[in-house]
């Protein structure tokens, strides 16, 4: 079906399909049985049909860079990877309707370069991992920070191979290749797109993605706030500004360690192991001239509008005593200082990988930094943000980790992302990071919060917390899984949905 060069089973090729942040021995113990690299949708259909007939589990990946959430690995060792990276066509770009259609192998860097080289005034919204695939990141409900930051909200029209090998298009794209195919997400009747997000019900072979018209004017805005408790009023103000559409990008609030991990290592601020002490943190904040909380957001649009938005936002933020606020205009071609600026400018970058160097020097050799993330959704209230922050900060410290965290603001909720940064060759540290993230998932769940995404090893735990009406949501997912994939061959266990085995609920 595929040709020999598209079938890999040698250990060197299969090493790609592991979690690069796992202990090397653990990663080696979880190798898949093989990897298949189809070149087009017809080959995907043929492979899926054979797998369904033979009962072979397939795990699709678009880029296989799901770092901090399991990398390129499947949940169960011995699955067959369905690696879609050879399907890397930018199928179309519609400059008038500002949308593109891409195959799974297209990365943010690729589409950005294509638009630039074609001289089109269209932006993408990249995650901080600029080499991520558009389809993989979007299906995982990933996010960036421009006006188009919530990626699940800017996809439009999927082409999906179902577990029986048949193919379906969603929304207006079900009309076929017509002008409105990627102009409106919903079509007529029930909408199916959500079924294929964070799911194991189909293999997405094409996706429509809305692009942001290049704004006439861009302002990069920064704020720093001097007290830990300022997070509460800051989140209240950001919610108000976002709900009233004063801020038309996503505002990012970063802890001092997250800010400084981009440009320094922890040994610059404290010798020895253990999280930075309050005194070392205070010293770092003072010497680096940063805030306890550090805010950045972009404002986009015609110059008069962005200036008015900034005046309104600055007035509101200045109500926090001691707030330091600034804004500067940015034009294409101007320098971009690190991952933060690049994201605001819609430019894919890999500068965020600098965070992995934070533990270097205190036993961690260069190249061995890794991180495990916990990503609870936080309602956009000051009380909730402070409650989540304190809970995560305290448990992180108890496990020997710094609070490397931040909040990215949508109008009604914030993505609260905490990363436990550790040395991936140190079994003790890796185990502590896992224990911490499991404990946080449980504690945050008990406090009424749910994860937006979870590492492969914590998917059952995260899924089981959406438990209303005796896990009705998970049971519905299992019923749909049984109907569409009776052989249970697509991505068993993804997001806690196991074919024929309600494992997540039992846990
Ligand atoms: C330093 C750093 C910063 C990061 N910053 C961000 C950030 O700002 N925002 C963010 O969202 N993430 C971020 N990440 C996490 C991650 O690296 C990105 O989300 C990345 O885009 C995911 O990898 P990928 O696109 O290769 O997805 P993949 O690994 O290809 O896909 C992820 C999963 O989605 C499913 N899947 C993929 N393709 C298909 C398909 N075609 N059909 C069906 N199912 C499929 C599979 O289960 C797969 O395992 C960051 C990671 C690091 C290390």
C-alpha cells in the first residue's frame, strides 16, 4: 500500500516516536511496533481499513512534537504510529476570505514562510513552539497570543478519515470544493468538528484555518506589578478589558521565574538545589528590574484605534499601585526580543526552548532540561487566579520545584500553565515532577478546576474529573467510540477513552 520506504520498524527510526522528556530507559521501554508514513489521504484510508480488519492499533501524529504532553509517543507501547508528516501540502490560500487549507505535515513555520514569500498580508497565530504542526496543535486545542490565539476557534472545515476508512468533511466543507467551504464553520444540521478534537474518532487529513489580516498598526504593551497579590486585581482588570474588547489580543501574565528562565539560569540567583527561596526571588526581581507579575499583550488595528485601546488599557491597569506600564510600536522587520515578542507579532520562533536551560549548572548538563506541564483552565476572576496560583506554587515548592508559571487571558477564562522543569536524566527529579503534576491534577480537580490538556500518562486522571452525572460525558464519548470504531484501533486511551474498557472512569 505504502511502499517500503514509508514503513519503519528499525529502532533508530522508532526512537522518534517516544517522549524526549522521559527518562531514556522509560522512553526506550515504550517504543511503538512500527511507523507508517502515508503520502496522501487515499493511503491513510487504505492503512486504516487494514488496521480495522486486523485489529492493529494506530496512533496518528502530524508533527509528533507534543512536548510536555508525551512528545511523539502513543499511550500504549507496541501501537503502530501513523505519521502524517509527508502530507505537507498547503492546499490553498484564499487572500480575500483570509483562510488556508493545510495537510497535517504543515508546520507554523511553513505556512508563515509561504505567506511571506507570496507577499500576502496575512498572519498566522503560532504557539511558542513554532515548529509545531498546525493540525496537531489545533486538534490539541493549543493556543498562541494574537487576536487568533484560541486555535480551536480559528479552524474551519475538516477532512477526516473515519475508523472504517471512509472519509467525511465537516461544516460548509461538506458542500465540496466550493467558495464557502472554509468561510463558516457550521454547515447545516448537527456539527461534527468537536468530535475530532482531542479525540480518537478519526484521522484529520486536511484542515481549513482562518488567517489574521496583517494589522496596519501593532503595539507591544508591557506591564510589571510589584506584589504577589497584584495577580487578583490584575486578572479582574484584564477580564473587563477583554470582555469590552479593549484588548484584542491575548494578555499573558508571567511569574518572575518564567520571565527570567528565558534569559538566565537558576544558578545565577541561588546556589544549590531546591526552589528559589522567597529572599532569592525578591533579590532576582529587584536586580533584574522586573515585576512579581509581568504582563505583555499586543494591540492590533488602525493606528488611531490601537492608541485609543492603549490609553484605555493603561488607565485601567494604572489603578494597581506601583504598576509600571509601557507600549511601543512594532513594524514588520523590527527586531523581536525572544519568544514573547515573536508570538505577539505572529512570527513562529523556537526561542521558548531557552526555558529548558533554567536548571543547567546545578547538576543538569546542557541538553538534558525537560518539562512536564499542568494546564488547568482558570475562570477569569482574581479570586480563582490567586487560589490556583497559591495551590500550585506551594505544591511545587514542596516537591522542590520553582513556580514557573503564567496565565494567558481569554475574555472569560485563563489558560494557567505551570511547568515543572527538571533534568531528564535524573530519575529522582523526573519522578518528583510526575508526582507533582499528578498531585496538582487531583488537587485542582478537587478544587473544581479542569485541565485543558494533559500528558499521555495523566489523560485518564484528567478525563475522570469531568465527572458530572456519573461521568456522563466520558460515557457518551465511549458510546460514540464503540459505534464509530468497534475494533478500537484508533489511538486507544487518548484523552481517557479506551475502546471497550472504561478505564478512566474506573480510576
Ligand atoms: C518550549 C515549548 C513551548 C510550547 N508552547 C506552546 C504554546 O505556546 N501553545 C501550545 O499550544 N503548545 C505549546 N507547546 C506544546 C507543543 O509543543 C505544541 O502544542 C506542538 O504544536 C504540538 O506538537 P505537534 O504540533 O507536532 O502535534 P502532534 O504531536 O502531531 O499532535 C499531538 C496529538 O494530537 C493528535 N493528532 C495529531 N495529528 C492528528 C491527526 N491528523 N488526526 C488525529 N489526531 C491527531 C495525536 O493524538 C497526537 O499525539 C510548547 C512546547 C514547548 C516545548
